[in-house]
C-alpha cells in the first residue's frame, strides 16, 4: 500500500479545488487538517493507545495518544516515575516498583529539567504521597498535574511549606527542597530523593540525621559541589557569607535540628502523585493562546489533559523536527487538546525529551511508540508511569505477528520464501501468560511447528496459533514471484574494528509490491576475513568490521527453493491463467494437486541479487579554500596555474618580462594587473595575475612589491567545472 506522505502536493491541490465535504474521519469540530491513517490497540482494561497521522495545511503530524480511564474497573493508576538521576523513560519504567499484583503498562516523559546543569527537574514532584522535590528557586507555587487517592487527576499549582528548627527554637523557612536551582538567599534542604545527576553548587552545608547534626560545616568561601546525601540524611545548605550560613556554621555535631517540608496545593487536597509542567494549554474548557511567547514554536510536544470530572486522562506525544512530522506550537497543541475533549491540559517537557512507551498484550517490556527528535530516547529525570492489575497468568489468547515488527511489508511474503512468526500468550487482563501454541495455516501457504510460514502461491493466507481455547491469528498476503531485491542502503561504512551496522533486504514482484526478505532465504557472499554478518533477529542483518579501513562488496542472492518454490510457480501460473495450470492432472493422483512441469520449477527459482558496498565510509579530508592564503618562500614543480598555489605552498608568479612565461619560484612581487574592464574603461585587477574573466592586460607587469592577491592568474580558471570566458582585446 502506498504511503500518503509523498502525495502531499496532490492532496493539497485536491483540497483547494474540491468543494468542501464532510470528511470520513475528522478529529473534531474546527479541525483544519485531515486524518490520513490510524491504528490502535488495547494495552490493558481501561487503557488504549491510538496512533494517527494528520495532514495539516503546512505540515504532516504523527501523534500517539494514550486514553486512560482513571479510577475505573480496569484499575489503571498514574504514578510518579523517577530515580537517581536522568535515565531514559524505558530504563526508569523497567525498574519502577509497581507494587504487589500490579504491572507497568505505559510511561511518558515528564517535567522540564536543568539539562545543562544538575539534570534535575525544575518543577514540583510527589510520589507515593511524599514530597520529592519543590520548584525552584523559591517556595512559590508552580504548575503540575496531580493524581488523588481515588485515581482522578487534575491540573493544579503546588508550592512548598517547609521550615528548619535550630537549637534554641529558632525557626528558619525553607526556600527549596531538592530544588534544581536554590535561591540566592535562604535555606535549602537536599535528601536521597534528589532526582538530578549531581547536586547544585552549594555554600555552607551541614548534614542532619535522626534530628541531630552529624558533622560541623567546613569553612567555604563560595559554592561547592557535594555528594548526594545518604538515605535518612538531610543536607541543609545556605549561600556562603549570609546570616543563615553563619547560623549553620555555628552548629556542632549532636545539635538538635528539625526539618519539615510538605507540598501545598493552590486548591483542593494534596495529590498522591504529581509531576511538574509549564504552560497551561486548556483552562476550564478554553484553549489558551500563546502566540508571541518564546516557547510557542513548532516542536515535538508532550501534553496531559483531563476531562471535567478528572476521570478521563489523555496523554499526547506529537513528533516534530522531522520530515514526516513538523511538530506543534503551544497554541496549536492547546487547540488540539481541546478538540480531543480536554477540559484542562498542561504542557510537559517536549523537544528531544518527548518519549511515549506502551505495552503490548502478553509482553512485560514496553515499546517505544513515538520517534524522538534526537534520533534516540533522551535521558530525563522524571515522568509519569501507568500501572494496572497483573492478571492471572492463564492463557486467554495469542498475539500473533511477524518477527521484526508489525509493518505491512512484514505481513507479505513471496512464493517459495518464508516469514517467521511469533505467538505471545496473554491472560484475560492482557498480561503475560506462558505456553507454546500449535500452528496451522489456511490459504496460500503453510506453517511449520516452529512458527515459520512457507508461502506456496500468490493469494491470501491466515496463520493460526492455538492452545486449547486460546487462539490468535495473523492475515498474510502472498505476492507474485520475486523479481528483484534492494538493500536498505547501498553502502555501509565501517572505519574501525568492531563497528557494526544493520540492513534489511526488500523484495519486489512484477507489479512493484514490496515485502521484507528474511535472512533464511538469502545467500551472502563477502570477505569473511574482513567482516562478519549475522542475523539481527528482526528480519535483517548486522555487519561487523573485523579489521580497520576494510573495503569490499557484499552480494545478497535470493532464490526460492524446494517444493514451496515449485508450487509457487504453479500457483503463479494458475493466477495468471497459464495454459495447463488449471485443471492439470494431479501429480500424485490426489485431487486438488496440479502437476508441476520442469519448466515450472525453473520459473520458480529466479535469482534476485543485490550488492552492498562495504567500506570505510566518509574520510575527513582538509578542505581546500577557493582562494588560498598567500605564502612566500621557494616552490618547485607546482602543478597549479600561474599565480595559484596548492594548499600549504607559496605563490608562484609569472615572469614580469613576458605574459606567457612559466612560473618561477620565489616571492611574488606583482600586486596588480592593469587593463580594461568589459565596459572599456581603464581598470586594475589586484594580485599576481589577472582573474579568469579579465581582458588581456595592456601593460606588462613590472617588478613591484606588496601583498599578492589570493586568486588564479594567467587569465584562466583553475576549476575545470567552470570554463573560462572568451577574452577580447581592449
């Protein structure tokens, strides 16, 4: 099936000349774009993923949306996701403690963070009902998304209410609690819940454990980096030189110090879990206008929205800064969240941080759903994670798919070739369930006991996996006979030993329909002393360099073989109406089996091959400037034209006695060439020789002094790609 993205100009032209009509599938009232593709899957009861492409007036958009029923019968909960420093969302989700009888089913990145400094989140955060960090600098309230004990969510503002009681009953307010950016004045506290990679530079600091000072504050004159506090220890810090710093410096080991901190919501109860954000996108059902604000540019976006009662959660990830997804402005993001039904919505960290992962039925690991603009997931300090009940583990069904992914070209196969399938068992709650199924197929092929589908003839087929009452199926398409193959890239550059790269082979039939060709159907020819080639387990190959700076060629050849190939030729002939294919006598006397002549076997095994250049890739070479910097000194045997030097060599000048003399070594004494311009007026060209388009000089150059010009001489260009213009006499 052709992708709609290359048809962007055609679609826009159709929109301009075609009368307005109701779209087959519109996002909502007032939407200016059209939806071109949509896929969806149930991740858990009460949790669904929708992925769709939209064509806007000026760009494509690729959007992934999690639809969550909070506090419903599915039991899905939103929790704070974080750890000890920045990590990818996948890494943090893999080690998140979901709790007894629960499992992680989805995750998304969270708050903006100090990306060039401590790596800590800039807004507030709560997890398990505890304050993990406050916004900074200062105790003021900052926007966040919060989730209550009943599971419902809302957009709110969270501030800090904290204090430190020193010996003698002196109480000092806390201006920051695990804040990424402490205030210039006041007292800040840091604990083992710190979410950054390193603490900010602090002034005077003392450690407090079990309400007692553990050690006196060492003398400091300015900010100092310190280690993360151990669990159970609170590090109190204040800028050096201030009154609060003097009070900390006066503390001695064993002094009683009490530290308290709690989150203060602007309205309503304190949430159990909360993650900070920044711009409000929808407020009380009204989308917000951010035109003219610094962050209101088209970019990848992450947003969270709630229904009016807080029971319906939408988590949106919009790809951006890519050819097939341009991203959204804040204003456009708010309008989209409003059209999708959000009564309140908040913008989370976007750009390269935008990351959304979701589970699959029967799988324990999450899958990256969007395409991060950095090319890979960015480490972030926190996020939101969704958990759901774990289920019984008894197999209720199978998720059947091709090994390598769910792309359409993996559900196609050529006659005589194969497709490796997998069947993942899941229970009634779509959680993991062990147990291998039995395989069988209907239609244009067969499946062996290992789950390998063997295509026999062009047409439709369905692969089935069954165990007792648990069942799963995958529709497959058997294309026409393979006519050619093409690698994903024509060249693979591996400069160093141990470097590796992957590639896939795509085959085509006579009608141009494409399908991935699996490694089991490919024979490779290459120099095994220089490279190793292995299957990557995803329908492709991995090439690894065994030596440095190796060059050569890899040839991949596909040839259908065996009974399936022969039957494929017969099936192709029948589908094309070839004489003798339909109604031919059975080869073994059994009804329904057509005889396959020798000519059919030959036609069933066409050789399709492709070459991939293996080399060192791009080599960094010094760039030759168009007009090199002149340099004096001896030069012999220069191959460059008169007045032009090779990089790193001095100039050569024509002899001043006559125009056509050969270059002589030595410093160039000729600063200019007199002559006439194209209009006929007198003019002078600076440099040791005339430019390539300069008329023949009227006066030969005399010996002179001065810096020579950096350019070609002799009246002709040294660049073959630009021939000299014809000269004319002045």
